[in-house]
């Protein structure tokens, strides 16, 4: 970055609050991460302020005294914007901006801004716009035309920022149109997922904290040439490639958007069509940056999002990446997680072991079942051929006795037809 570009970057003050029961070191780590987010968004952190409080102040979050002190600090640094690590209510944001005389935003606004800068596909742009509208709509009251007069910067970018003074009805209509468009995308993805299951093509989805190295690992595994950038949220649109395993099988591998602590709920909901790729996977390759300094926190944050989107039940392989940067730290963390694999996607270390593990886990997930299907249940026979691999079929007492390989989910669905060995139909 040139000196001229650096000179015109926004100047930011960060604010974090420590409430009872919170770990001060963890709050500091959150501010470190917020500083990285601000840098990714295109601004420079000039100061950070920490305060201890029993509870958030409903009017200013910080309390009037601390807000006045924050005003003095911001004035002395000629700061453009104050960024809070926790989400502000619309009233708190308005009150703070009146006291500070400058923009006050929260972590959610910074993350949304980064997504707005990185969206490339039509789907990605629609998802980001929907998330922005959901976030900004409650904040319109009392703002008048002020939002359309902002000079730009973090929290003001993205589709529709110059139209935010229009009435709520038009905004709600726009949100409804975006939701319909994304619902259509979800239907297409659901159709593709059903087709994949019929062909017995397995899917492994790369998930993990943002900048953990998922795209680098994708390139290493599949030779796909996906763009890799050392910045947060560089991948927003899912990419799927085919991977040949050592046993001769093939599996599809998808690379998806990275997660982060305090991931805005608006984004999770807006990116639901993208995250369906994760929910439809047969296996999750959970990539964690082993050299990050807090890999356990990254794993916890990712698993919280997986729980929120309904993907926590999917079998997971924990891949501890970036062993080339700090092998000792990454190895130490990998030993605390049963079944974790230590790799360097950049150098290729540990990739052969990972490929074997993927094949072993997928094969272990299959079950050979013997089923008894009555002749009149032709739809069940057709479903078995679509969803499983029929190994043999014999006939006995008005039913087909079928040995079939099924994955865990399909095995549960066909359990009512399990063969008892006593002759005839099991149930």
C-alpha cells in the first residue's frame, strides 16, 4: 500500500467492555480480531479503549461519563469513526453519535462492510444486500436523510446505501424480493443435492474460521487454482471441485464462507442458501489455524455456527493447518483433539494422511443392510437403487431380500424394512 493510500484511510478508535464473568484476556483477543477486521475493511486503528461495567448502559452502552471521555480521545486523534466490539442498539448508536460528533458503529457493521466489498457473484451480492437491509432497517428512525449524506467509509458501503432514506414499505418490498430470489437459489441447490445423492456422489465441505487456510487446502487437495488471499472473508461464494482419493473413489469438495466469533445473525440468515452446502455434506473438513494463538476459540466459534445452521451432527475431521508457521504450537493443539490431523496446506505436509482419513471416514459411514421389501412397495425398491448400492437381491415369501450399502442417514430411513432373519417381511 502506498503512503497516499495509507494517508486517506479512516482513523478508528476501538471500544471493548468487560462485564462480570468475562475474561479480560479474551476481550483483548476479541479487540485484536476486531482490529484485523477494521484493517481488512480499509481503515487504521489509532487507539483502543477498555472499560469494566456491571451491565450495558441502555442509553450509551458505556455510560455518559465514559462516552464523554471517548469523545475527548476521538477529538485528540481526529478519529473518523468509533467501533464497538459488541452490537449496539439503534438508540445507543444514535445517542453515541450525538455525543461523539462522529460515526459510531459495531462489529456487525464492520463485518457487513467487508462482505459488501468482497461480494462478486449475483447471489453473493443479493445475500449481502439482504443482510445490510436487515441490519440497517431498525436504525433508520430519527436519522432522516443523514445516512445518504455520509461521505462513505466503514458501515456505509454496499448495495443501497444511498437509498436508505426511502420509506420502510419500499425497503421491506426490496427485502421480500431478495428473499424470493435466494429462496429460488435454495431450491436449485436442493435439486442438485438430491441428484448428487441419487448418484451416490459424496460431498466433503470445508468449514472453518476465516483465514484459516480453507482455500489453500482446497487448492492443495484438488489443484483447483482457487484465488487465495491473506485477508479475512476473501471467499464468499461456494466453490465445488472433484477429488480423487487413494482408494480410487472420488468425492466432491466444497469451499465455503469462513466463520468468525460473534458472526452477525443477519449474515447467517442471509447466507442460508450458501450454507446449505454445508448442511448437505456427508463430511465436514473443519480447518483451524494451528498457529493462530487461540485455535480452541476458533473451533468453538465455528461449532457454534454449525449448531445454529443445523449442521452439528455431520461427521467432522478436524484439520489443524499452518503447521509450517508454528509446528510446536499447532502440534500441541492437535494432540488435545482426538482424531485431529496436523497439516500444512501451503507446503503439502500431512496431505496424504488427510486423504486416507477422508476415504476411511466415508467408508466407515456406510452400512451394509439386509432389507425385506414387499413386492407391492415398488417405490421403496426405486429409492434403494437411487440412494444406495444394491449388492444382491433374492426373493422370499412375497418380498425381495436385498443387501444394500447405505449411508447413515439413508440407513435410518429404511430401518422399518430391516430383515429379521425369521422369514417374510420384517415389519
